[in-house]
C-alpha cells in the first residue's frame, strides 16, 4: 500500500468523532470576520459601520492577487470594524456584525438538490470560485483561485484530492465524504475542467474504510477519478508527502511548487466549497468543525457559520472540561493554541481541541542525547537536532546550508524527542531569520 | 474564564518517549548477559559489576553535587549503564580498587569533563576500560577460565581466551587450534573472557530487545558484524589453516557486546542511517585489523574509540536523503 518514503510518525489517532453525524450549530449573536483568514494580503472591507448585510453579502474584497474576499455568514448590521485576537494570538483587524434574523442573498440556492450540469467555461468557474472567497480548507488557507491557475509552463497531469486527515482527533473531512460524496464528485469534475485534465486521485488513509468504500461505490460509473487507500502515517496530509504517496514524485525544495511535478492538490473540504460556490452560488460562509478532546462531554462535528465565537461551539459540546490545559484551533500536531474562547471560527478552523492539563504542560528540557530519533522522524529528510542547535547559537548560515527552508513544521521531531527539546520552536525562529536573509539577498541581486 | 490555558506552539502532543525509558531498556537488555556470566564465572562477575555501577553512580553524584553544583543526574540511568558496560569489559577477577579507578576515569574524564550526558565525544565505559588496560596490562589481560557458579572471585584460575588462541594460530602456532572451544560453547558463553562478552546468544537476545523497544536501529550492529564476517571470511577462504572460521570471530571477544551495546551508544555514534553504516564498517574493519595484526588480542574497544573520534566528520559528510533532492 502506498505512503510517503521518508520519516513520519504514528501519533495516537483519537478519532473520537468519526461516527458522529454533522450537526448544524445555531446562529451567533455577533459574528466576527478577521480580514486575514488566508495566506497573502488581508482583505479590504467594502462595508461600513451601520450597513445592513445579508447572509452571503460580500463584506471585504481581495487586497491583492494573493488574497481572498470575505462574505458575511449572517444577516444584520455592521457593528464596527475593530480588532480581534485570532488563532495567531495577535490582534488583527476584523468586521463585527450584530445578527438580526437570517435573511439570505436571493442568488444563493439553499436547497439540497444535487446539481450535476453546468455550461460554465473554465474562466467562469475560476471567477466564481474567486468571488466566493474559497481558500484551502485543510488549514493553510491558500487562495483556491490562485492554486487553480498554475504557471503556464507546468504540464499538470494529476489532480490529487487530499482526504487524508492525518491530524489526530479531526474528522471533518471524513464526515464530509460520508455525508456529501456526490457533491464532492461534482466538485472534482469542476476542478478537472478548470485544469483541463481527466485524472484525479482521492488520497484517503485506511482508518476511513467506510469513506473509501462509499466513494468507490459512487465512483464505479465515473471514469478518471479513483480512490487510493494510503497506509496510515503522519504527516501524509502534507502536500508534498501526499503527492509522493500517490504519484511517487518528490516536489523539489522551495521555491518549487507541486505544479512543477505535474500535480495540483485540493483538500476535500475545499472541493465541497467549490461545488457550493459554483453550483449553488454560495460563498464560503460555513465550514465543518470537529469539537473534540478526551474529556469533552459531547465531542461532535458541527456545521458552523464563519465568525461564530469558539465559546458557542464549546457550549454545544458540553462546555470546556475542568481539566483542560490547552485550547487548540486545529489538530494536536499543527494546530494553534487559542488565548481564550472568544476567538471566532474562520475559514481555516478545522477543529477545536481541548487537551487535558496533564498532556498540555511541556516537560523540562534536557540535554540532547543525540539519539537521532528526530532525524528518523523528519519527513523532509532534515536534521532537526542540528537545525535547532544552529538556531540556538544564531548560526543562520549553517541552518540554511542544511535545508532549513524545506521544513514543513509538521512537528514530528519535537513530538518524538526523548529529551523534550522544543526543536520546532527553534526551527521556526531560524526559518524566519533565514527567510528574511534570502529575501534580502534576492532583492539585492 | 475558569481555567488558565497553556500557550505554546505546536506540536501539542508527545509520543511519551523519555531518556529514562530508553536507558531502562538498555539496562534490561544487558541483564541476561550478567546472569550468564554469573553462571560462567561465579560470584566474581556480580562483585565486579556491583562495584563498577556503585562507583560510577558515586562519582557522577559527587561531581554534579560538589564540582558542577547542578541537580543530580543519577535518575537518567546513564551512569548505571556506564557502570554495567565498564564491568562487562573487565575480567571477573580484577581487584576492586582498579574498578574504582576505572569508574573515576569513565565518569570523571570520559563524561563529566565534557559537560555530562550528551556532550561526551567518547564512550565513557570504553575510556575507563582502555585506561585500565594501559595502566594494569597484566591484570587486564588475564582472564579466568569458565569455572562455573562456584568459582572463587580473586583466586580464579586463568587461562587463554579464544581470541588469544585465534591470535596464536594466525601467528603460526596452528596446534593452538586444538584448544579452541567448540562453536556451540562460544555461542552460549561457556568460555573465558570479560564478564559481559562471553555469550553471543544472550547478547543477541539483548539486540532483539533493543530493536523491538525501538531504542536503537539495526544499522550499527548489523554493519559491524557483517563487516567482520566478510573480512575474516575472506581471510579464512584464502588460508583456512592460519585464519579461523568467521563464526569464531563473531562469537568471541567483545565483538557482540561492542557492536550491540557500546558502538550504539547514542551520544557517541552518528546521527544519520548512512553515517551509522559507515561508522559500523569502520569499526568492523579496525577490529579485524587489530585482532590479526595488532599487539592486543582484542580490537573492539580501540576500534570503537577511534571511530567515536570520527563521528563529527561522519555527521558532516553523511547527510540524510533530503526530500526532493533527487527529484527530476
């Protein structure tokens, strides 16, 4: 069975919510929309305080080529344009909307009818995706219309659908495949049309056997799209790892892109968002969020309007357990710690995870014993112990020579280290500095 | 909000591995060899091992407490392992004060002088052992014969070890071949030698334990053992009268103990699989050279120490295979 070839670890899966149907969470009293919910330039507000908006009204426009628009997920009045502390832990500008009723833009098709046919050209499809503010739903939030316009000189031959969900605990993608397989298939066909190719592979890990079987039965009459079961290993959902697992091709180090090896990767949640955007005229205003944790009373998969405060999700799941030591937006390997429960759900919020105090506290750091376990774990073939030490001593040259910019920050090294060194903290610091040095050098030349 | 939350960056979970877990497995994996040596050499094996472990623990405690003025590091079990390994490299009739000297050199010079666990370039137990070998060559090179569980400690009868005999045969005294113990005796450990090295069988069991517990990988032991097997095998094919069957080499002397427990010491071995293989090949090669052409019958300790010195270079040369490096 296929998987990627270098490194990788096997964290406890803890998929507590794999059998929990997606439930719809009620409307918030106030919805908050940070202007940076994607990679690239922040969006620019196109509403003012006091403006009335409906569900699906665009409230911010892309702030550049690499950017995405933002739509209101609620109807009501713009209360203010202020700042909010988001999952980055930093105060970021955001639009606050007080909710009144639930009035939708009339152009949006709110029915459950499955729409199969369209006569749109590829440019029209991309335009619709762009206008709907769709970004990568796996967590990185790369603007989708940019990803679907690969450089002209790259010959794309394979579309890979990322349904790996290798992060422990999270089950949003799994449930989406079980409950909306037909929509996902239509979405895949739309992307194939945009790319002008006829071959797509859905990569799924074998712990989602029911989803593999369901997609296979749905695809028995469809040509060009196949499901590929993958051997469980973290970080298989990493773009480069998934491409290698599926095609055997390795994306060269940055600045090379997946397109350089003929692949485009889209998360299965993004595919669903593309279906809704193109076929239903529905912008990206909702997403599936897994609310989970070992001590959580009612772990669940929720369909949540963007901008809903995390506190409302916690309430639905039975409140934050007494023993909670860390509140995380995303999964345990790559998620971001939340300062408190007031942060809003944004496009990249794949899960809300509560880790008990006993697991949340970092243990005391010890000397590196040079056991080489981080080297064995690194899926990019790096030497985390060396990069961390270089970073500690400010040796940016050594860090750059040893491929630090290839690090995907998956956390395998740090989660393996018997000495509990904060390897990834140091590597992030060095990546930041080396990235700056490289940019400065390129600017000079 | 009721709870105080931790704010630290990802990853938020850990596999649970600790230094202690790895060290504890090494101690467990060494125990079968200790039991066998008790049955082969009697109570001397236990006295020497206990003395060595206690002295190592004492010196580590003393140095951290009074010289470095740091919290005690006895809990990480690394001094315990150094103690066991030092003892395993000594004959079972060695006087106690020599063991204490060896432990002081192992812990004091071999390890703590460099900053403690993780910083020492050379395997501390081998530093202690080689110091003793140079300082007390007579005592260090007379090994008790396997006299069974009732053997006395200090007055043990000594005799030639298989490696002495192998050396004599290669030197032209082919009659010595008759004195070589059978391969079966060599394999289970019914033969003369240092405390921990006699039974290849139980050392291999230790290897399986370490591999299953994911404490070490196969690279170092397998590359050492296969290098020795290939080189001694070639010599045996060329002249079977002078050079013994490679299986004798694999089962005798400190080869198994060194390949499985000493060369694989985390701190003093390379960091990448490729580097580990080169390191293993180097150790195997040097061991054979010293065994056949050196003045000492055993080459394992020197081979490992020499290759320890090369580890930083190996780490510089042997980089892991980077993702995307070979991409077309």
